[in-house]
C-alpha cells in the first residue's frame, strides 16, 4: 500500500511540475484554501489538513506568497495567529492545475478498478 501510494504521488507530482511548474504539496495547500469557506484557513489548521509540519507549511506558504498565489493576514482575535488566504491569481492557477491533477488521478489510479471495485475499496477505507 505504501509503495503504491508513493509511486502514485511521484507520478502526480511530476505531472503537475511538468504541466504547471507546481509541486503536489503546493497544489494541496491551494486545494484546501480554495475549498474552504472564504478561501482562508488558520495556518495551524492548514498544516494539519495538508499533513505538513508547521515549519514546512511556513516555508511553502512563503513560496506561494512570493508567487502571488496566497497572502497571509494576522488573526485579529489572536495576535499570535495567522491566516493564509488564496488570491484571485491563486484561484486561477489552481483551477488550471486541478484539471491536470484530477485527470492524473483518474488515469493513474481510478482507471485500474471497476465501479464495483471502487465501491468495495471505498467501503474498506471507511473502516479505517
């Protein structure tokens, strides 16, 4: 399972890098922000969602902010807290990358299973 996951992630990461000059980790952060209410999340919540360390997320957010894909804002209710918020440019770039990523997931993973097998697989994952 871990080998299959690692190979799938490598393939999807390479495809996003080739087509959009974007690593999968950046795509994932933009995905969470794009799909969140108001397009923003607390940095700590985003780190937990993206399965990144807080320092790893900070470095990634630094890069995405320099690229104009997101911005950081201080949390008014907590002086130590920060939000990451996707920008209009971030939404545009994410939208273009999303099609590539979903096509890659369908091709590299979903296409190997029948509908019944996917239902079974979904049921098995729910047990975990």
